[in-house]
C-alpha cells in the first residue's frame, strides 16, 4: 500500500449524514469549539481509507490508510486503527509541549514521549465480540514525558501538568464523553439502541 498518509488539500471530507459546522473564531476569554470530520470506507479485506480534516481554516484534509495484522485477516500494510488512535494521543500531547515551551520561553533540549495504552475485549474462536454488552475499551493509559532541559523542576512540572490538562486527545480518554451514534441504511436512519 503506497502513500499511507498524504495531503488532499483544504477541502472538507464529503459528508452526507450531517452538515460540517462552520468554524467560528472565539473572542478573547471564550472557549474555542471545533470539530474533526472524518469519512472512512472499507476497501479490500481489512484495508480502509479515511479523509480527515478539522473544520479549522488552516488545517488540511489528509487521506490516511489503515490495515490490520494478519491475525485479523489483514495484510499488515498500514497502521491499524488503534495505532493511529494511540499515536494521535502522543502527537497531541507533544504538540502541547512544543507550543507551551515556545510560548513561555522554556528551553527544552529534547522532548520524547513514551506511552502505553492498554485495551480489553473478548475474543472467541472466530471474532472479537462485545464484552457483557458494553464492548471493549481502554483499560488504562501510561504516559512518560522524557525531557532534557536546564529549567527548574518546578517549571517543568508546571509545563507537564498544564499540557496534560490541555491535551484534547488525552482528556477525551480520561473524561467520559457522550456518544451520538446513528445507523443509516438505504437513506433511512435506524435507532439501534431501542
């Protein structure tokens, strides 16, 4: 599979089930609200392709390919969905570290993140199944930020604490978030949780 990730341009993914929200820049002191829009489709076997773009004006639309390992009938030609998920958390947290240190004049010689995200699900002989009707999920996440810096421990502790609290991806894991999920079949919307 060539070009696992590439930039498509600035256009939004073509969604049909909802309208993409137009980004409204916040005023000083207001919360910024934005969304990441994704369209994804199955290709052959376990290969998938997604178009991913925030509704922010300066972020591009990227095409990403995914696959599964051979144990799940994939060809192992691209990262699996959970690899993207975990890497996204790590990338997001490191973005906050870079931005926070730069905007606060904190000199970092290097910043590296090591992270373990543990998952759980029930496996039968032929498939992964929902666990007690609740499905699988994340059992825990362990994050280690390795910094090289001459800054004081207090400054670096504050940096890390504020970055952890500001990291949207990580906070989406550690806080409960509501789910809205709809099944569309032949133009009809079906309620699967009656």
